[in-house]
C-alpha cells in the first residue's frame, strides 16, 4: 500500500477567488467551490427549495435555524469568556511551550514510534544555541472543558473518559489498562496544554507577525472523532477563537505534515472562510477519501518523493494559493514526518529540505504581511527535534521571526 507510486498532481479551482465574509456570520457553504476535486460529470445537486413547502417542513427548517443560532451564540459566549487568550509581555518571544507538553508515562510511551519529548528537546536546542532565552518562552494555559466545547461535542469529550478509547486514539494499547484519572493526567493533560498553546498562538501571531507553538497540530481530530495520536482538534479551535476574538474572517491552513489533515478538513467542510492547502502522501494513514473532497487545494506527494521534487511542488502550490485566496491568518502545520527515513511518512526530504520548506511558507506570509501560526505536528524520529530547532534558527537568522522583544527589566 505504501509503495504504490502514482504521479504527483495538483488540482485547483479558479472559482475560489478572494473570498470575503463577515466575521462571526453564519459560514457560507463551501460546497460550490470544493467540487473541483470530483469528476466534472457529477450531477448537479437537487434543488433545495420546493415550490409548495409543507408547513411541517417549514417548521422543521425554522427549528433547525433556531438550534444553529443557539449553538452559535453558545460558542461565542464560550470563546469570549475563555482565559486562553491573555496578554503576553513584549519581552517574551513568540515561542509557546510548557514542560507539561512532554509525555512521560511509566515508560510505555516508548512503545509508540513517537519521540514524546520532542517538544522539550526543540526548546533545549534553541536555548543551547543561544537563539532563545528560557525566560522568553510563553507558557500557555490548559484548555478547559468549556474551551474544548467550542468545537467538540459533550459526547466526544465523554468518550475520552474511556481509557480504551484513548488508547485507540493515541495508538498506545497499554494505555487501555490504566485508570482514566491517570490517563487524563499523563496523556490528555499534556494534549490540553498544547491545545491552549495553539489557540494562544493566533493572538500572538496577530500581535507579532508570527508565532510558533512548539507542539500542537493535531490534524486528525475533528469535532466528534479522534485518531492518529490526535485527541483534540486544536486547529479548528484556534480558528474559531480567531474568528471571534481577533475579528478575522479568512484563514488559510497550509498543512505540510506527511499525512492528510482529515480532522480540520471535516470541521471546515462547508465553511468558505477557511481555505485548505494540503500536501500529503495519499498512500498512508488516514486514507480519508471523504475528507479529501473538502480540500481546496490538493497536492499529493507519493511515497519516495525527493527533496527537489517536493520543493518544486511546494513552490507551485504556494503560487496557486497566493492567487486563490486572500487570508488574514495562516495556520501552518509543519509536520516533520516528511523527513527521509521516517517510517510513517515515507517521503525522502532532507533536513535542509525541511528548513527550506519552512522558510518558503514563512516568506509567503511575511511578504504579504499575514500573521502566521506554526505548529510542529507529526514527526516521529529522534532527529525531528534537532531538525525543527535548526529550521527555527534559520528563520531567526533570516529575520522571519524575532526571538526577543524589548530587553526584560528585572
Ligand atoms: Zn503526520
């Protein structure tokens, strides 16, 4: 399955051009613009308006509208009363991290092909290099249940009280045998801190031009389903907070993790305020063909794609994206499982290729003065932390991120 090679391709609809909607308004349907990834012979959708609507149908429709309105108002209230957005002093760097991110769970984390202390090691490399002062790191708050309910259903959050379910989402079978209170503390709490970091990153990016959450990027989780090590939909949450708190109405997700970002794709399937550029290996997890229909710009990079091939495709994709959509915020999901040797991503990108990739995306946003949030997402090898740190150092050297504000006054 992983070795089936097919040509790269990129599909783009010129219809999806300079979309503009009002912040906080009911999202318009995306259905008229995402169909370019389907055959042109698809039959037109049935008419939705009847010439003689029945009273029952009308009543049902009104009821649905009221329910949607109530849900929107509740979501807005939750976002406005959240504590996740807080003022970050100017001396802090736009780097968000907490030691709570790192997962250490009685040694069983070693069973997963995931360097679960990657996030802390990235910061250690940055500090050792001298590019980041420890005191300038921004510590986020944990996303509370109310924060999570902005996107997730009560039923989904309840399902995380089952250790068996969490073990399936994290793909660490032994998690199933632990009492849920331990699973919450050792696994889900670190994730909730990372979610808080992703949400805060949008506020910081708007203030500073860009911000990096040294974690997050759980792009396989949607409102009512987790998977692929992703228990919370941090990208969807971050965007909903930005809609309400930052008065932003157009967001571009640039998802360059090796895997398809089916979580945010499902969450924004019908929302024209969100443009999704996803560059992924189509022959690996999650193989979510339904979610692929919701990607605005698909760039498929099959197993074995080399650095040179990858960067050419990225250049083309960013050129297309630039003319397709005019975002007010870019969410960059910068997974490093594209690295050569990664057993899950199956691509062949060199460490320098990752640095170049990140620089291209930062320049894309920087040149147009668009705030950018970077999330580290997947990347499953011990070498990932070093590669990410080297890339951030390069961004700092090229003045694409400023690691220090005004000097701290003691
Ligand atoms: Zn991935």
